[in-house]
C-alpha cells in the first residue's frame, strides 16, 4: 500500500516563502515584518503567518520584541564574529571528512559549481552567483557522509544565506569571493587540505572583517568597513 503524502499546510507554505524571501534579501536585515502586510501579500489569513513567524524565530531568522513587533534578524559586530567562528568549526569538520571519504567526487562537484559561479559573475547574475555560493559550501556536508553534521549546518544555512546576500551584492566582495572559491578548488585538486582550510577560514572571516566588532547593528550600511 502506497503511503499517502500530506499536502503542505498554509503555515508550511508561508514559512518556506518567508524563509526564501529573507535569504534572498527581499526583506532586509532588521526590517519590520507586519502580519497584515504578509497576509495580504500571500493572500492568506494572519494565523498561518503567525505560525511562520514563530518558526522563523526558532531558526533565528526573525526576532520578536514586545510592544514593537517582529523583525528580520540582525547582528552586532561581535555577534557576527561569534557566528563566523561557529560556521568555521562546522565547515572545517565537514571539509576534513569529505576530503578523507570522497575527495574525487568533492573536487569534481566543486569545480562544476565554481564554473557556474564564474559565468554568473560575468553575466552580472548576482542572485545566481549567491545561489551557487550556497551550493559550494553545502557540498562539504554532502560529501562528508555525516548526517548529524549536515543537520547541524542546515539549522544555520538560511541565516548564512541572508548574511551572504546582505554582503554579497557588493562587486568587490564578490570578486574576492570568487577568487577564494577558486583557490579552495585548486588546493583540493593538489591534495592540500591545510591550504584549503586556511583559505576557507579567511573566506568566512570576510563576514566579520567587514565590520568593526563594536558595531551595534550590521544592517546599517554606514557601519560597513572597506575590505
């Protein structure tokens, strides 16, 4: 007997659409989220919107302040440092396992993704570039063969994507990002794991190096540093 697949609820649909909108920068870091406007936008009632906002709060994408409402998350400069540290730990662990267990497949996949990143950059398709950037880092976990590690990363991937979108539309940032991804591919082709990890750590560190640690809110463009 074939299992019956339950169709997604309105809450599930609203959650996915809100998640993607935050990841893609349709809603900016720190932006207020009105239940009524979201409900009107999706042509649904406010109840599934409330459920969606609650789930986004669990995922760290939405912050709720009493008497003020719901807002897209933002971070201080120090928060960004700590978040980058967390990301380095996870991605380095996954990269080491992928290197040990599936190096050839990993290199082949990363090369293909980097080539797509290059084409997206040449055609000024920034959204496509950012999507390929997500795929590049996700590969570490796909080839690590460790579902627990992959699950841990999935909990912060949407937040990484939102921050990447916030920073990645700057031409200088994407130029440097493209170069660093290429350096990682070359290092892995040569079997130089230490070099790849070194580039990865520097690459992820670009997030918090863009801001001073004493910046209170990275959503303020005036607080960004040249990097």
